[in-house]
């Protein structure tokens, strides 16, 4: 429970930081489509960070995406 809460708060913080950076980098005046792009990029980056954190903390096997079948 505690690890899930920390991971979700971390992903939310990454989302906010990336959205703030994108708002600074995008030239003004911003249109609705610009906000859509900013939200999409922030969501993509935060999900990527969440995935990498889950893979690095939860799964300790050498081969993450494939499992050997038992004979």
C-alpha cells in the first residue's frame, strides 16, 4: 500500500513538472490544441517513469517480458 502511494505521488509530481516545463517552452499565445499536446506529453512521460519504476522495483528477474515454459 505504501509503495503504491509513493509511486502514484511520484508519477503525479512528474506530470506536474513536465507540464510546467512544457508550458514554459511552448511559444504563446497558447491555443486549445497546445494544451492538448502539453497534457499528452506530460501523461506519456509520467506513465513511462511509472513503468520504469515498477519494473525496477517489482520485477527482479533478468528477463522482464518473457517467461520460460515448464517442460
